[in-house]
C-alpha cells in the first residue's frame, strides 16, 4: 500500500475509550463453565482502533481521549507502544473494560461492554480546549464512536466548527450529535445500515441515503452492512461494493474502525471527490483483512491487497 504522507498528522477522537480483552473458546453453551483457549488484550474504543490501523501503516497520528485507573494505565501504555501523539486527560473514574467472546466452533463473536463512568464537565471542557488549541496542526480529523457519560452533546459540533475554520476534512463514524455535525458540514459520514435507518426513519437503505444526500449535498455517505454489500453515496452517484466471503474470520471487532482509519489517511492526502470511491474500496479491503486477526482493526497489508482484487464495485447511478 503506497501512502503519500502529509507533513501534518491526523487526529482521532475517542471520547469513550476502553481496555479490550479478547477471549477465544472452543465451544460455548449457556450456563456452563468455560475456560478460554487464548486471551488477547489491547486498547479499545473506536478512536483507539483507528490509531492501531494507522500505526500499522506508519502514519503519523494523534488521539484525543481520557484515561483513569489501572485499566486506563494499560491503555496509556498501549498508546505509547503505538507511538501516537496524545491529547489526553486523566479522568476521575476507572476506564471501562470491554470483552470480546469468540466461539470457534459456531464462528460467532459476542461483545460485552461495561458502562462508562461519568466524565465531569471540567474534564470534558479541558479536553475540548486542548483540541481547540492544537487543531490547526492536523491534516484530517475523525469523530469515532459514542460519548462517555457526562460529555456535552455539543462536543463534536464544536470540533467540527473549529475544523471548518482551518479547512480540515472531518470523517464521522458515529451517530452522536450527527444532525448538528452534518448541518455544519463534514467530508464523510460512515455508518452502518441500522444506524442509517435510525437517522432517516427509512427502512429502504437506498431511499434513506438519498434523503441524506439531498439534505447534505457536500457530504459522502458510506454505508456498511457487516459482511454484506456496502454502499457509497454522494449527491450525484452511488456505488455498490460486493465484499468477498472470507475463509476464516477470527474477530470482526474493529473492522469498521479500520475502514475509518484508511479513509482518514487518504482524505488527508487528497480530498478530490473523484478519488473517494477508490479510497472506500481500499478501506473496505483493509477492514476485511482485520477480521483475520484477534486484535481490533489490526491487519496484514498483504492480505488486504489480495482482498481488494476480489471486491466488485458497481456504479449504480448518475
């Protein structure tokens, strides 16, 4: 994968981080005692997963997040290992843990998520101010995932306004304050089919996406559907991406975040609308490759190169 590295790093916002534990079991059944055959631990949360994918490509990146307690210290150590810049606030409560449970026989994945403790208004405001002071230093920004409890609902909209001042592209992978952010204007919204239906109240996917394109004609909309067909929409065109079936899935956790990471890097390099459909294909191939690893959003670029050749792209309308 060839990257034209920009002099400025990208920034990934992760307002609800976690310490992620992945446990694999041979065969699970309800009500029984099970011993894991393997365990893997990593920093978690969508924005952290974006950083992991960018580290794989040696892309300069910063993360904005919170940490606290023993789990938070593990998260901080992991971020140091990923060699990313940090805009980080020590919070007053323990960083949550999340558990990925993989059943090897049934080839199923279950996600168990602890509730997040409340981020205080002072902690939230402090992070916001630190981002505001450094935002001019970044080439692109991603909004990743949900707000932790206590985060003010105008957090993403405020950052979107700051980014607009410096003409910095924004990719959003979240439904938090999504209408307010879209009203300000962003480059790309990546959501899944369920989230699209919730936002638009349209059951038919293409109808809902076209509604968004009419309301926000300057934004691209990428719609994923797990291993199913993915879509890309803008005000003029739509593209359908048929993703090949993988022989063996280890864990799909973080695949969508890997998609965001590749889009973030590519759009930081070049915002040409004519290139975004190709960026999305590349991003989906890396996301599929990440399903072959136990670490969220980690992937082998060689595997991604094999997958991208098998993705079928159809331009559906003008």
